[in-house]
């Protein structure tokens, strides 16, 4: 509410609510004239800012084709503490061919990439992922030593870029490195932009420089001492927006800049990114802990020590200061020491506890003599591991289940799958499962691990619905959703059909195989039902289930979506109200025409319950007020809509249209609701008159 201006530009009171809701780029764009409309405000702001920068720098050497701040490991623009942010940029060099090929912009992060197509043509474009497959980029026709070709130079960060040419309207893709676009753009070629092995050239006077900034409490930006293509937001960035600028210097002088603004950085979940016990697990030694916290401002994180017996029993250890470490005593011999760290943010949000267990001193070499997996590899069917151990008394031997990765050919550990029983999940379907057994003696000595690998992949279970419910309000024009809990491999295109029950007769409604249904007036006072047949990704169908609503659909609240008054407000003319009613079946809606005197002292009802009214001589110079109350068939009334019209006092006040001026559609016009009439200090009397007959 204290926000007055953005970058020195005043904002209106009406914009204050939007400013409080939106941050970063959207607020900046609002100060530049951006109007918030539609559902995807972020995308609209992106386009607005890009267009504004292009227009501002339209005469510069480098034209902005694309600029965006996003997470380095994804395309998301939602920034989180600890997750690196990357500046993605695409600039087109608009200088002539000789200049742009001999006098390049020097940068450690953006490199000139020449796209060239040989041969004669009317026009040639290149399009690709360098500007998010947006507008095709025009290429310049060049002729050197009699050779005709089309060329353009783009400045891009290092990476792989999809592209293809458009020659006289025809797409061209080379067969040499043709691939299928990962952005679902069809066939294309890929160009790899490598980061050259270069050092900063102090003699370069035409350069591109990156500058990172962080927003402050006054809606300005402060410089961040970072000179890189990526930036990892820290705790200081939480709640603030990032701004990345690319500044261009030509012949040593600053020329122009392009920039992007992020959404506010959010705090990460309280997490312990590192927990390590330091010291030797031996009597008389002191164990300390190295713990690293992440996730906003740290609050009262806790640390606790435990003594763990050979059978896994944990006994808390009382220490005066847990962070000062724990000195091992006689009582700890033959046991393990466990430390548990619970991260907590300063707003009392607690993250998952992380623990680390020390080793124990022991003798002997434990060995695995036999290992076997018992059971069929089917989704959610239990697999058991059977082992034979030698090497003294067995202690807490460990188990770890693995999943095979087809791409790398490696086995990777399955999180939390560390017991003798494992039930394959959906992510295991089609994969080979293995288990690794590490024999450990009672004294904690670990032997060499051994592994058992299944000889066939995990099969998907039969498709089924474990739950089916209809969610949403049973009211006209609202949306119902068939909420189904599917099981049985990866799902395919389910068969879904909605029904309305007219008595005991089901009538198909909605679109087939769509899980949502928008209720219409036809469903009012009827029950609805959904029939859901689960389908696996391979086309196998499960048993169909149905769910019927517990109560019938109720009508919507009566209302007028629109209301128009058609006709000329002049003596002798017919005025007619046209309204779009919604809310169940319409009943006896109430319509009232009233005359308001020129001095606003008297209001008289001149017609009731008629959609048409003939303007009378008595109406001249007065205001006509129309009140329309929507009424449902069951008598429920909705909100009144009103319109006020001014009737001219004298005939000469009415401009008569000539035949040439008249519209072919006969002058039907929408009468807008006027500004409120100033109230009089004297009360307005309302005199009822008989209803006027509709002509």
C-alpha cells in the first residue's frame, strides 16, 4: 500500500492492488503502460517487455530476439534459493555483412554464430530454439566473389540449438545431423555453440558485458558482484527479484543494453545439504559434526546424539551443548553413535531430519555365501531376498535395491529401498531389478558386497481404479471432475462418459473421454453419473466403474449476464429492454420503468412488467429509469440491474439522421449506464401508475 511509483513513474490508485499482487517484471511493465489482461499475465509481460526493448533500440547494431531468466536445469521462471539461474539470450547483428564479420562484439558468455545458406532465392529465414521457435529470423542476401548466399550472425551463449531454414516459404533441413526436435517442432538440425578457449582481450573496445542486480525495498535495483552467465540465488535474494542486463559498448563507448527481470526468489525448503561426523570412533576421542543448512534464514535447528546398540536400539545421549561435540566413553564401546540434525527456518518451518551413524571397531571379515531373490517381478508384488552369511555373528547387514537404467546401462540405488522385502512401483515397470547385500559382523565390520540381478523386467499390474469420485459443486455452469486413482502401469487414454438421468433413463452429456464436465441448465434437478474405464498405456482395459452424484444439480443464482436498452430515447419512440438471463428456469422477473423529474426531486413509476415502453410527452426533459429484477421459477430473486436514459427536452435537441447517415442495421444501440445523479437534499417521491400496454 506504500508503493507510490516504479522507476520514478507514478502509478494510479486503481493499479495498487495489481502491484501488490504482481512483482518484478509485471510491475515494471505496468509502469511502461502494460495492461494486465487475460489468464497468462507472465507470458503477456514477457512479450510486452521484449517489444518495448526492440522499439527503444531499433536503430542499434544488435537486435533483441529473445531474453529470459530461467532455472539453469529447467525452463521454469520460478526461482528458488540455491537453484542456479541462467540468462538465455539471442541477439541478431543487423550491421552489413562486411562489418559484422570483421568487427565482432567480444564477450566471455555470448559468441557470434553465423547461419549461412548458399544459393539464390527471394527470401531466406532461419528459425529455431535460439529464440524459442518464435518469429523466423530474416537473413541478408550477400554476394562475395560471384557467390550468392544468405547470411545472418546471432550472438548466443554456449549450448545446443535446434534450427532449420525457410527458403522461399519451404522448410530446409540438412540430412547430415537431422534430429527430431525436443521442443516438438518436427525435424530440424542442431548446432553446437562451443565456449572458445579465450582470455579477456584488454584491447577490445566493442564488447558485451553481463550485470546482475537485485531489487530492493524501494523498487529499485542494487548491483550484485557477479560476472557470469549463471547466478545461484542465496538467502539475501529471498523475496526480491533479479535483473540481468547485457550492456553493449561500441568503440569503447556505452551504446545500449537489454535486460530481463525475474519473479521474486522464494525460500527453499529447510534442508541439511551435508551432514558428516568428524573424528575417530574410538573411546576417548571426541566426535563433532559438520552440518550445512539451506532453505531461507535458519532458525532454531536442532542436533541430537544417540547411542545405537547392535540390535538397533537407540538411546538418547544427554549433552550440555550438542554442537560442541560428544566425547566417547566406555559405555559406547561396541555401539554406534548416531547424530540427527533437524533443519528449521526462522518462520518455524521444519525440514526433514537427516542422520549420520558412526562406525564401530571390530575384527573379522564377513562374507556372503549365497544370495537369491524370491518372487515374481510384478508391480506392487513383494520380492524377498534370501542370503547365507559367514564370518562370525552377523550384525546389521545392509540391503540396497537397485533399478537398471537403459540409457546408461548402470544400476542406480532406489531411495528408501533398504530392507529384505521390496515391492516394485510404477517407476520400476519395464526395468530390471537387483539387490545388493553387504554382510556386516556384530562388531560392525563390513565385508565385500554381493549382488543378485533378476533375469526379466518388472511387469505392469492389470489396470484398475482404486478410487473414483465426482468432485466439484453440483450447480449450473460449474465444473465437475471425475477424480480417479489409477493403478496398473502407466495409464493411457481412459474411456470416460458422463450421463444425465432423466428419471431412470441415462442421457449422454459432455464430451467423450474428458474427465471434466461443465453443467448446463439441462442438468438442473437431475442426477449426473460418470462411467470410467481405466486404460493402460498399451491399450489394455480394466473394469469400468461408475459414480453417481448424491444429489441432483441445483440451478444457478438468478442473474442478468447482459442488459441492453434498444431504441431512441425520444418522445413517441419505443424503448425495449433485451436481457440475457441465467440461473435455472426464469420465472416472473420484475421490470419497472420510472420517470425522474429534471430536478431529480420526483420519481414516478410509469410502467410495470413490460419489456417495451413508448416515450411519452411527459418524459421530455426527464430521465427514464429502468429496473430489472431477475426471478427464478421458484421465486428466488437475483440482483437488480438498472439503466438510466436522458429524454431530450425539445425536439430540436434531437439530431435527425439523414438517409445517408443511418446505419443499415436501424439504429439499435446499447445504452451505457450513466454516472450517478447527484442526490437532492429533498426526498424523491415515487408515484405508482398503472402498467403501460406494450404496443
